[in-house]
C-alpha cells in the first residue's frame, strides 16, 4: 500500500472510531476459561444474531487473552452490567491485570465452569458455534444455552467515551 493510501486508511479508521462513539451500547463483561485460567474483558461490540437458534455475536481483538480462550472453542458468558457496576467495567477494560479481574464483584461459576456475575443485568451463557476473522478482530458466534435475567432493567450504558444510566444524563 502506498504512503498516500496508508494515510487515507488511517484517516478513515480515525473517522470510524469517532463515528462508533455515537453508537450507545450496553456495557458487558465477557468471561471464559482456558486451561484453568479465567478471562474477563469489557466489551460493547456484542449483538443478537438469531432467535432460531438463539445466538449472539461477540467481536474480540486478536491480541487479547480472551481471543486465545475463545479461539480454542471454550464456552463463554456475556454479563450485561447494571448501572452500579462501572468499576467492574473499568477493572476488566484496563484498570486491573488479567489475574486480578475476579477479585471484585459477585462472581459465581456455572455448571460448565464459566465465571458469571450473579448480579449482572443479564448473564448469557454460550457455546462457540463459529467464528470469522476480519482485520484486527474475530467475530465469535455464541449459541446460547442458558440465560439468567435480573428482576429489573437498569443497564450501564456507554456513549461517546462516557458511562450513562437510564436515570441520569451522565454517570462519569
């Protein structure tokens, strides 16, 4: 690729990052286990895929430990966070190293050995049912096998680089 094309691609990538900031999303923590090690990653690149069969997709950067766990076909859980769980989001995004991410929060272990947040907005337990590499990320398809819903709806939301709740204009 020529230097001019590289500059054009970088500019387009920067514009895309700015555009994505305008797409508000529920904040989730994706969890998995590989060879006895637990993984947790904050994510907003999650979407429903199908109701028949029930499935969702998760986009994961290929340079992460979570990518290694999911690439091996390990089960995973999407834990959509409640409005009071901003600290957990930050812990699993950047604040804590991987081995310390489960020191805080109401973590439980599913029958299949996957960690999940007992007080999450919803915990969606999945088996890997396919993947597709694209650029720097892999799209993992999760076939849903169990869902644990909270009694109320009060998600933690992320928009334009900031946390929000449905009750406040701006959280932080």
